[in-house]
């Protein structure tokens, strides 16, 4: 077949790598293979909105390290993560595409139906069609991916998580939603009632599901455990700040300052203020029984 030459590039922000994103990226991979070329995902380390509006706090669906891992597992040949800064923001739509073609031997671009690009998002599909003729590359526009008669998007998934509907979000993501961080010391009240918890401190700004109690799988040291995760402020003990605390089943280690990943698999109940620690303990026993019966059905 000879050396593979040129690139088919998937363009987008790809936060969350949901089913719509995966369809687009797989199309770039397949087109590259057919044309004896290489596939590439070109995206940003940070979200453009954070630069366009300095006061905007963007909550992500995934870390870049997880994004790269999934893309490599899919079979993407090359991943380019550019930092979106003030200089990048000012690039005109035509220059953005022209620079891509100059830097990489672009044989084709694959984009979503609503893809926008360049200064003030002035570039759209119609301009891309004109530029494909000027710069001589193939253009493939992917139709919207539908789930329950609505378009799957990162915004829709964020809203679904904020509503606490984990299973619906997971269906659109094609995998469990996850949060990673470092275990830090908490109030240690759970320890006094036989339910010690790992208090997770996140590494950045990520979507935190609606307050409540969730069934999770806990990835620690490349091993999965069952968990019960409470997102809230522990009203029974007059907690104030929002915490993410997980009781890990069949686990007896002190893991402060170590990394942990939570895979959210289902919502058990709302957070509730109990009249006493004994009432809380009784409810936690029921939560534990729920987790014991649930399956570990996701493999990293």
C-alpha cells in the first residue's frame, strides 16, 4: 500500500466524546483508511468560551488525558490539542482553514452539521464548502446524532447530569460519566458510624451531577470497587460546603492524597437530612444493600 500520505481531520471541541462525536471521528478514521491517509483529531486544550468571556466558568465533561486515551483506543493516528488564546481567537475563518492546510497535508475535513469556526464564529458549513474547492480537500458533514428524538450534544448531557439523570447521560456518552481527583481529609463522621468515606477533590472545573446519593464504581490502582457516592453538604451533620464522598465496599485502606476515579452508574436517592446519626446509619445500610446487588458492568 505504501506510505500513508496526508490527513483526514475531525474538527470540533469534542467535550465528553459523546455518541455524535464518536460517529464523526470514526468517519474520519474510515475515510483516511480508504484513501491510504492518516486520521487526526484537531481540538483545543481549553474551551474557547473561557477566553472569549473571561468571567465565564466552563464546566467540562472530561479531562484531556481521558479524551486522548479514548481517541487512541478508537484508532486515531494523531491528536492535536491546541491552546485557545487571544491570538487564536482573532484568526479569521479562512485563515484558520488555510493555516490547517499549510501545516498539515489536508485531504479531507470531517465536521458536525452545526460546526462554526474562526473569529466570532463567522465560519460555517457554507464557507467550508467554498474553501474545500479553493484548497482542494474533501468535506464530509455529519448529520446530527439523535437520542429520543432530540439531538445529542455536550450541552444536553451537561443539563441531564445537573438533573441527576445519570443513566440517560451515560446512554448519550456511550460509557459511564466519571469524575477524577485526589482523596482529601474530611470531617470523618462516616468513620464513627461504620461508613468511612473517601472525600474527592476535583482537579479542575467539571460538571458535578445533581446533589444526591449515587451507585458508583470506584477505580483505584487499576482495580474496580463498588461504591456509594454522596454529592451534597451532609445536612445531617450541618455541613456547609459541597462535597463528593464515597463509601467503597470491601475496601479497607487509608488513601489520602491518592488518585481516584468515580464512574457514575445510577442514582439511588436524593440527599436528605436525617433526625439522627442512627437514622443516617440505617439508611446507609439500605444504600449498601442496593450497591451489593448491583453489577460492576463497566470495564476500563
